[in-house]
């Protein structure tokens, strides 16, 4: 189908979505989960094609692993959809209401965003995942997955659409852009007359391309140059496990720590402990001059290191004179994702919480907690690093907008 | 100053803004108001230059009127700033808090957006107005006004900056881009590393240009193709005054009505009353076939008429079979601004409120109420017609974002 028709269908379908009750949406999600399991042979066949094409095209083993589906992964997709069915429905919630002196009753209620575009890379499970979240929040999804997973994505989308059709629910609640031509992706980003928001999920390069080319409002997700600042009043027994967790529990994620900031008053006592812990976890240390002197294994950090999201077993180290210098360093080099202070000093903790400009600011905890599930949202469509609309982990509520419903009895403006 | 330096200064100033208390911000606003009055000679001199240049360049009388300042208009600017000082400060408000099973205490608090760019056209009072709203909400403003008002804008900005300097408050809380080269405006829209949100205020052409060129998240404001649907169960004594008000009280504004939709069951009784009212207010009627037959003064509406925001003494008329057809027409041609139903039928009213996709949906009231002051926000930076971030009238709260402050005692992720 032509891109324009996909967009027009989506815009029309948004009104049908408004008519669904919470119960109807949940029943549909459970049916979709069941349908995916029933269609697993077809989906696995399609996935095999993608996998073979990937092998032929010399795709990296890591990417091939992410691409590959099996019975267990399809079950995990179905489970994910069932979990979303159990979450609270944000749509229709009254956010506030007030009565004006002229008698107008104004109610602010939560509504879907409308048409949500999602551009993502090779993992086909995103297709089912993104559908569940957008559908539960009353939105219509237009998906543009990576060309490497096109057959898998078509099979998954067809399964979902067939289930919806069987229930007499608008199948255009989910549409996949099947044309893998790059130009189509660029054209898609100009469809602001039809699409209300665009969420890119994937590499920094993908996200940058979307931000630079989209006329549709974008929610930027994902880049995290996260710092841990060990204050002069830090409890080292908290600091070391937190740093190990934030740096090494999973290195390739946006909420992993990339840089240690240390107060100069404690550097002599703390850095040897830190170096030992990093050595035990095979983490390379790139240190500024003051800190390097205390860590024989460290190498020199360059200016460039402080702005880097390594996503690797590497950490940079910066020494500061006080909490204000730590805050200034973070506000200069951070990406506004997740930042932590380790301290027993209430005043410094409060200053850090107030003055660090980031989605999530921590005292004595690992930055790894920035996550929709860890926050109790039950689901996550991404972690926003912009300040418009949603910031930090985005669950169902972050996929909504609001409208004002105003009731009068003939009021006119004077 | 170079654009890049302006943006860097703004980004640095955002942290200084976080340090100001509500009292300090309010005192500064009152001092700025006083300063503008004290500087009124300088401002009027500068404005005279702009006015003379406008005359020389053959500027329209309407635009010249909007450009012109006098003592009274400067007093109105100062009054506006004082009113903003009296409004509640949204910054620091706790939106919600929760404790996770692992003991992490998570607080969601309101924070400034950071750096707000505003691109606007010739009215110089916007300069003072935009400053007051962004400053009170803890934001830093970068203003790009129209070249026609450049001297006035420089004089106003200098006055504000001097007052801030005198109070030892960061003067870069407000910066004006003085370079009137068009390329600079385009370059400004690419400064997403420094600017958190861009708000265009002005013509539809300006807004479109910003949406198409900006890499910075944009809040789209202003276009309103607003409808009034007179249902079969309408009270005509409410309908006629509401239509007169919505169409004629101020024709050039985004919340004015542009189109009437009428239920066919009542067209015979209602349209003659409507035509008489429009005639009395010199409003031209462009009607579909069914309704035109009942209104001798009406001319034929074309397809194009239904998509038009006239901003003029013109109204289109469309006949429908039922409320669903009215809703579908509005969802097709509306701009998601303000839409009204006139009915005594609760079921139809509820259906309209639920299924019309617009920022503000009215029952038995004029669309002209879509306004920050009428909503009781005390101020307005614009009316958003997008669904991301803010929708409808935007006051101080809509100029904020939030952050999560998370306190632990050593938690690490498992």
C-alpha cells in the first residue's frame, strides 16, 4: 500500500479506537496473544527467511541473535501482550476539573495521542510490543521496522490484524510500512498532517536522523552519558556496589554509568578501592591527571572521553573540588538521562537533586533503575531524554494527550 | 553576538534560573515592570524608528498599528508583567511520589523546560510578555522577533537585562537575536543541542516554516478551523447568540468559528434565523446545496470552503443527517482547536465530547472561550493545536517539564 494511504487509514482509525472500552481493548489484546501463538509456524517461517538473508548479507552474529525468533521468544511476545492487558487503562481518566465564574464547567481528560509512528531497527519483537502499548493507550500505530526483519514483521502484523478483524475491531489500529526503500522512511517523517508523534527506537544514528528530518513531533529516546558522583561524605560501602552495578550489570544500555566523578578530599582513600573493583570487572579506567596519579592501571582521559557514551567496559574519571563543580560537569557533559550522587550529606544531596538537569536524579542508588518496569509502570516504550511531553521512562500514560471538555448553558464571551 | 554564543549562554543560564526562589523571581518581575516604565522614553524613541521604517517600506496600516507603542501600551506591558508576578509558581511542585518495593523513594517534581526559543512577528509587546511567562516558570528565553520591530525589541530587552543585572540575576535569562538575517532564523532552528523547545507565534506561514525546518521540539500554535454544530435537539435561543459570538466577536482570532453544521431535521426552522443573524452582522454565508436552498443570501460553498480558516466575516454551512456525520466532518476538516455542539440531548452531547478530536470541545458555549485567561490560567503563551506536551491554552504550567528525584540507601539493580 502507498504510504499516503497508510497514513490516511491510520488517521481515520483513530476515531474508531476512541469507541473501544477498556474491556474490549483487553479482550482484544488477549486474543492477539493467542493468535500469535497459533500463527507461530508462519511467523517462524518468515523469520527463517530474514535470518538466512541476514547470513547471506554478512550480518553480525550479535544482530543475527537479536533477529532470530523461536517458540520461546514468541511465547515471550505473547506474555508481554497479556501483561499490557492487565495494566490500568489511562484513557478517559479525569486529570482535573474546575468551574469558571461564568458557570462553564471545564474537565481535562486523558485521551490517546492519536496516530503514533514508531521507527525501529532489527528486533521483530518490538512489533508486537509496540502494538500492545499503543493499542492499550487507544492509539493507532504505524510501524516502520528495519528491512532486515521485514518478513518477520509482516507475519507478526498480519497475525495481529487478522485477530482484530475477527473481533470486528479496526485492523488499521496497526499498520506496517512494508516498503523498505529508504526514501519511504524519509517521506514518512513528513506526514505531520496524519501522524501525531514519532518515536524512534534504536541507535543514536537513527534517532539523530529522525530528529533532523521529521516534521512530526518526535520523542527522543535513549542516549545516556550517565555519571556517578562520589561526594566527600560518601559511604564507600554504598558507593562501590552502586558503581559496579551501574557500570557492569549491563554495559550496552542507556542507563549504564559511563563516568565517575570524585571529590578530591576522598580521592586518596576511595580511588584505590574503585580501581580494584573495576579491575575485578575488567573495566578500563580513563582518568584525569589528579585521579590517574592514584590509579596505576588507569590511562589518560582526553576531553573527548567525558562526552562519550561508551556502552562498553570503560569508565572515565574526573576529580572535582566540590559538589558544585560536579553538578557543572554533569550539566555540561551529561545527556539529561540519569545521574547519581553518593553521599550521606543531606545538603549536598538536595543541591544535586535540584541543580542537575536530568530526567532521573539519584541519591545513593544505581542509575540502572531508570526503567519503566523498575518505576512500576508495568511497561515501557522507551526512555525520553527530551523535556517536552515526557521525560524519563515512558509507560502507557506517556502515550496519551488530553482534551478539555467544556459544558455551558449558552455562555458567550464578553 | 553570534548565534552559537547566545545559545551557549542560554544553556548555562538555565542552571542559574534553578537557583531562584519564587520570591526572587516575583521581585525581579516587579522591578522589570518598573524599569520598562522608567525606560519608556528610550523604548518609544526606538519604536519611532521602527514605525518610520515601516512607513517607508509601505507597511500596511493594520501592521503599523500593531507595531506602534505609546505610553499606554508600555503601561499595559508593565501591568502584564506584574500580573504574572502574582500567579502561582509551578516550579518545584510535587506531581506525584511513590515508594518501590526495594525501598526507592521516587518523587516527580515540576521543573522548567530549560531554554525556550520564541519566534514571533511584529508586535513588540510580545517581547515583554514572553519574558514574563518564561522567567516566572524558571525558563531562559531566546527571542527572535520580527525585523520590523527590531529597534523596539532591542530597547525592551536591554531594559529588562539592565534591571536583572542590577538585581544580580542572570541577565541571559532573556536574550534577543538581533541579527535580522533570515539565515540566522533557520540556523536557530537547528540549535537542538542548546534549546529545549521552540514556540512560533504568528501567521500560519511562520508556524509551518518552523515545523518544517526545526530540529528543536516545536509547540505548534494557532490555526483554528472551528465548527459549531447545531443538533436536532438544539435550543435556538442558545444557538444564535453563541454563533454570533463565536463568529463575529473578534474575527481574526484562532478560536473564532468558521463553519456551521446543521442537523437536517431542524434546518427549515433554524437556517432562516441563522441567516437573519448573519445578515445583521454582515457575515457572508457559503452554504452546501441543502442549506443554500433555505437561505436566499447564501452563495455556494466549494469543497475548499470547509477546510478554510477565513479569519473574516464569512461562514460556511454544512447539513448533516446526524451527530455522527457532524463528528466525522469535524474530524476531517477541523484543525483540532475548538469545536462546539448546541444540543439539549445528553447522549449526543456526550458522543460529541468523546469523539471529536480537538483540544477543546464545547457543549452549549462559544468556542471563543479557548483562552488562557478565560480558563483561569492567568496568562497565555499560546494555544497548542498539537497533542504532544500541551494541548489547548498554555499558561505557566505548560512551560514546565518534570524530573524524577530518587532517593535510596545503596540499592542496586538485580
